[in-house]
């Protein structure tokens, strides 16, 4: 095994230019995938932040005793979709309106009677913030006798849903296309490395090397190149992220797991690319 | 040791490279394989080391049935053989000793034994002092000696040499040929393909001559050449 690693590392030393070229090519291919990943990550985050604002408000009929509502809130809190349920009294509603609706401050101050109803404000757990679940919860709220009306901005939630679906579909298709392009480019690069060493492979076989022996250093080398390429790609992506953050917008970077996935992806492509290239070469000779 | 029985070999694009070739080379024998370029000498050798499939007939080499050999067993066969070429086929980016050691590493020899074995064969071919030289720093004759050392290091039962002196000047040719004779004297069978008839005449070894893929003369079977020519 140590021999395999030694041979793999020797190949880097013996063909530094081609090795650097391979790593660079892999790095840039993965960088493109990474950039797209950054866009996807940020878009997803933005959508999540928007979705956090999904709120259901159930207006309570005037004159309903606070105890009744409080008890109901206890029940509502146990709905599997519900993250929080808060009671907003009539007075609180007015205070809030005064603070938020500055234009109407004078009107609101001069009111003799508070026209605002009490309400229950619901936030849903992540994963339930789509139109279907929101609708479902809203229907259940309407079942409470003291609930006058339920509002949740149906159009808005549906649009958000749609946006989510489009983002996911585009992400999948474009991401897959980028990944395929990266695989092809990386495969070609590795094929070059194999062809460059065709003579050596022929000599190895002539002196009695098994196919496995010929193959293993290439696999190790391919995996190392893929991994290095992945690491460089993460570095480049971080550079791009830093620039965007500084000059354009506040953006998010990959989590450790996502960064690791890109490096893993590179390593895997390097490994598989080498396996197919060497395999094909060995079958022909 | 090497036995060809009614061997035919077709070119991929039609035509026959070998036509009904039969011969038997015994253990420890030295045999020349002669004939013009394209007569089939290299094809015979390539069939021996299982580089190409046999079209029909039987080839047995060192206990292997070559026409039925599986891909997995080809390396095992080749470890019993030493192969030398006209163009040396050394790895340019490795020193003489690394080239020789490579043949041992490839076969999974124990690491600790490698340096001693490499030194021994390099001494045998007279190149111990140039162990650290790269092929480009060596003369043609010296490169061929490295190639021979590489072929010998696995202690083969047969050494196959395909025009080993084809790229060498006269002096280097004599040296390499003498080396092959010494190797044969120590018990290794040698099959040497050559079209250098001067060399063939120098030594009392068996001659197998091919012409357009057919075996036309075998000194072990046929009458001696000179008499055949006069009668």
C-alpha cells in the first residue's frame, strides 16, 4: 500500500505541470459548481427568512372571556405545525397600531373606544410554512366558536410556495448540469494524465504488473487531485463570497458540511474519473 | 519451455502474420529467430508473452497454455519471462537502479530484498557504477544493459530479446550479445530475434528462420544451412 502512495506522489513530482494543470482545472470546475451552490444557499436562506414571516392571525369575537382564549391557546400550541401561539389583547393591538402606524397616530389617539379586536397570532414550525399546511391550520382555527376571522395572506403564501418550487427545480437542473460539466472536464483531465503515462503503463504490464497494481496509483492520484481541486474551489468560493459581502450584499457562506460535500464530490469525481480512464485504457492494451 | 504447435496468427485487417508455425525450444537453450523485417519474428515473441491473442494452434510457455490464458494470469506468465526490446523501453524519469527496482516492486517483491537484488543484476550486466544515472546519461549499449538487468532481476526462465542490438553500434552489439550468451550459460533460455546474420554466424546456436510468417528453416530439425545450400 505504501508503494501505491509513493508511486502516486512520485507522479506529482514527475509531472508537476500536468498535475498542477489537472488540479487547477478540477478546482475551477468545482468553483463554478461552488458559485452556483453559493447562489442556491443564499436564495434558500432568503426564502427561509421570508417564510419565517408566515403568520396566521385569528381574530377573536369581541366580548370573549380571556380565559376561554387562553385555554384555546393551550390546545392550539399542541398542534404539530405550530411553533408559537400568542394572545394579543385589544389594548396591546391598539398600542402596537399606535407605534407602527405613525400616519394614523392622531386618529388613533383621539379614539374613544378601541375598535381593534383581540387576536391569536400563530407562527408555524419550519417545514409547515407552505400554503397547504397554513390553509389546514387556518381551517382548524375557524372551528373555534370565538374565532371571528382568520387571516394569513393566502396569495402571498401561495406565491412563496411557487417561488420555492421554481428555485428547487432550477437549482436541481442547473446544479446537475454544472456537475455533469465538471465531471466531463475532470474526466478529460485525468484521461490526459493516463495517456501521458501510457508508455509507463505498457512497461509496467510488460514486466508483469497486475491490472490492479497499474490502477491503484492512478486511483490514489485521482482522489488526491480531486480533493486538492475541491479545497482550492472552496478557497476560491470563499474569496468570491468575501468580495460579494464587501461590495455587494450580505451573503451567507457554506456550512462546514456543505464545504465538506464539495471537497468530497471532487474526491469522488477524481476517483471515479481515474477508475474509468485507466480501466478503459487497460482494456484497450 | 516454449512450444508452438501449428500456430496461425491473422492480422486484424486480414492476412496472416504467422502460418502454421511449429517449434519447441528447450529449457536452457539459445535460439535465434531470424528473417527479414515483417517476417513474423516479433509476432512470435508477442504471442509468447501473451500480448496478442492466437488465432489458432497451441502455444505453451513455462507451463502456461497461452491461447487459453486469462487476463489475470498474464502477469504471472510475464514474471517467468524477461523481455528486452530494440528501443530499450526504459522509464526516462527513473535512474538505472530505479528502472530495475521497478520490475521487482511491480511483482510485489519484499522491499528489504530489493536493493541487494538490483545491485546484483546491475553488477552482472557491468553497470553497477552507473546505477544512479538516468537513461539519457547512458549510451545505447548501456541502456540496453539496464533493460537486460531489468529483464533478469525476476530470475526468468526465458529471456526474450526482440532485436536487442538493432539500435547499437558494432562494439556495443558485441558486448550485449556476449552478455546474452553469459546469461544463457548460467541456465536461462534465450530467444533472440535478429536480422543481423553476422551475429548469427558467430555462435553455434540454433537458428529458426521465418519468411512471410512461415517457418522456413530450423537448424534443430533441418540439415545444416551450408550443406542445404550446396545440395
